[in-house]
C-alpha cells in the first residue's frame, strides 16, 4: 500500500511538472496553478467526495506539496484525522495542516490562518453512466492558491512577521465540518493565538467576474482600507469588500468565535456544483493575479503591530451588541372594521402596504423593527367601500425562538404596535373629512410570526386598532387587518 501511494504521488508530481512546461512560459506561477488544478480536478480523483479513493489521493497530493514547500508539521504529521457520521455509516475525513514560523520574535507566537476546502461532491450515476463533479473552481482553485502561497512564504520567510497556518479543510460541502473540527481540537490556539483567517473558496474566474471579492475583510480593524490600498497599488480589480462574515464557507466557524475572517472569491461564473466545473475553463492568469495580491495582503497583515477586530465586528460578538439591517418590504392582505358592540363585522376589502424597515438586532436573540409604510386600507361599508390612504409606522419586537446553527434561518414571534396617519380617502363616492368627521390618526397592536431565510424576511401579521374610527355614526368601530409580508434585508 505504501509503495503504491508513493508511486502514485511520484506520477502526479511528474504530471504536474509536465503541465507546468506547457503554454505558460511568460508566467510560471499561472502554469503551476494550472498544474495543481488539473490534478485535483481530474476524473481520476472522482470529484473528491467523502468516502472516495479520489479524496484520499487529493489529501496525499496536498500533503506532498506541503512537504516539498518546506511547511512544518502542525502535530506529528500533516494530517488531522476525524470521523463523520452519515446515516448509520462512519466516514473518515482528514484536514491537511502545515505551518511556517514568523520572522518577528515579538509577533511569531500569533498566527494567521489561510484555509481552502479540498472536498467536493464526488460522483453519481445517470442512466448507468458515472458523472463526476470535478470541482475545479470549487475548490481546486482555492487549494492551488493555498499551495502556492505556502511555497512563496517558505521561500521568503522574512516577509511574514506572524506565523502562518495553512489548512486544506475536508467536509466543507457537508456543512463546514472540517473547519469546525479544527477549531474544536485546537481550542486554546484558535481562541488565543489566531488573529485573522482567510478562506480561499472559488478563485478561478477573475476576468469573467470582473475582479476579486474579499468578503469579510472589514471584520479586521482597518482591513478594508489596507485591502483597497494594495489593490490600487497592484492595479487589482477589487470588486467588493464587506464587513460581514460569509456564512457558507469556512470563515463562518471562525467568525462565530470572534476571529476576523475573509473569503477570497471571484464569483459564481463557473458551473457551480455542476459536472461542467472542469479545469480547462479556469482563468489561470487571473488566479496568478489573485495569488500575488494575497501574497502582499497576508504579508502586510502579518507585520502589523496590532491585529484587532473592527469595532463593528467586536460589538456583534457581545451578547448585548446592536446591529442595524435596513431593508424593503411589502404587505398584502385584507382589512375590515370590527364593531364590538354589535353582532356583525364589516366585510373585508383588499389591502396592501409597502415601504422601508430597519431591523435593530440586540444581542443574539432580540430585534426591534420599526417600519415606515404607505398603507392602502379600508372596509366594506353601506355606501360601497370605505378606503383610506395612510402613513403607517409599526414598531415590532422579535424574539428568535429557533433557527439553524449558521444563522441563515431564524423563526420568531412578533409583537408590537403601530401608529397610522390617514391623509386621504373615500367612502363610496364621498371624500372623507379628516378635519371634522373622521380621525386622521389612530393607534393599534400587531401580533404575528415570521421567518428570516438568509436576507429574505417572511411574516404573517394581524393588526387590531385601538382608536375608535366610527366618525359620526355613534357605533364604535375599530380597524383590523391580516397581512402576508415579504421583505429583503440589505
């Protein structure tokens, strides 16, 4: 077995050398990147799925590259083995880990972690034919850049002040399990020593996506400014930076424990999670641009005297932190008038409202959501339809009862109140007189339940007025409504 693995690794290295010599004489880095991806995304690696022989070949290839670049063992070897339970089966998985010591005696006890997941979806059978999900962009591209960053800093150790850990994560496609296991088995190191984390996930389509995104770089204090300064100096198209931790890649487990984390990402132009994500489609010159940019960015960050979370990110880690999320929403439903002293209520009419909201999250469990809405409401009346144009301002309290571990889905009850200012309307064919006969303002209560799925907000809400709007009739009447809400948080 050992001899066959050695033979396999030797043949892979020979193939890599052969590929490097083809077509990229003007940029050897692009050639090396293509060599890595063409091996990791080859049919013989079977889509690097859990439980496949191809994924074993992938981890051995990555470990051999770590060894050849001069990375040190993180523990006794480059492998962090763990088991996954999938149904009734126990499936082995492995992170590949190495590190380089920093050159600054005052900083070398702190770490920057650079990670890229190497697993993918494996293969399946369609009509008896095996279909392989090669995963070239997702994420042989990120692993290739990881290997080349390790080689670069190994050859230039004076360019890193802090020590750098390089991790090829397994089981990302199964729910970020490899990165969670790494954190769980290295708790003291991770929480006390790791100051910044990068996830290289889908970096193979620079030109097709018009540049690079650094999602989450704003979680590092002054990280956004530094990233943009280096991009400008190198004429890099830095398309987008954010101050939120990406939750669908290996940044999320690190962000959850307060470590600034950024995803390098060129976009979804490749055939994402499709069999067509093959090595021949990738932009290797663009990958070389991304690699050189990350060399400079990681080097600069490693030398900074102090690395700290941004104020906004640090505030979010506190249980009492406050976070603001604006958005747009629309309500559709029906409204009518309730007559509590009578045996009847008025019939419903169609109603809708639309406008803005600001979700103010307090800690991990609560949010307060004020809204400003144009509101078209009313009821059936003896004269036909009673219709009003209003400005409605609900203010709701939301308590998160349930959701998934990633925070992508949250379920909550809604309670609160509203103020409504009525500025125009008609009852049958007559205009409503808000100066004398009809109240121009009213108050009421809201009750309901909602669910947030990523940035989409869905809710069902009941409104009940507390202000008598009976006008001159002498019969107390109160507005009521039922609404389905669809919103989007920016």
